[in-house]
């Protein structure tokens, strides 16, 4: 069964941004994954900047599955 030897590694945001080499590797990994279509972010809802208060209320509601995007 493929999932039996699955290993997950989590990182703290501060671990990534405090090391310039690690941060660049992370940026490269994400950019390449997006470019190749291997990383597909889930967008829950898109708001206009004028609706930022509504976006914040939606964020606080914890109803979203995925990212909240605000167009500037």
C-alpha cells in the first residue's frame, strides 16, 4: 500500500524567511510547481479591494476552504 511509508515535513514561516538560501529554494520550488501545474492553489473566494471588510469577515468566519484573494 503506497501510503504506509508516507512522511510529512512541516515548516514554520519563520524558519523559511530567516534563511536566505532556504527562502530562495522555497520560492523556486513554488514558482516551478505553479508553472508546471503541479501546485494548484485552491481559491475559496475573490474580493475587490473595496470589499476588504467583507473579505476580513469571511476570513474570520472560518468557512473557507482554500485561499481568500483580494484584487488590488
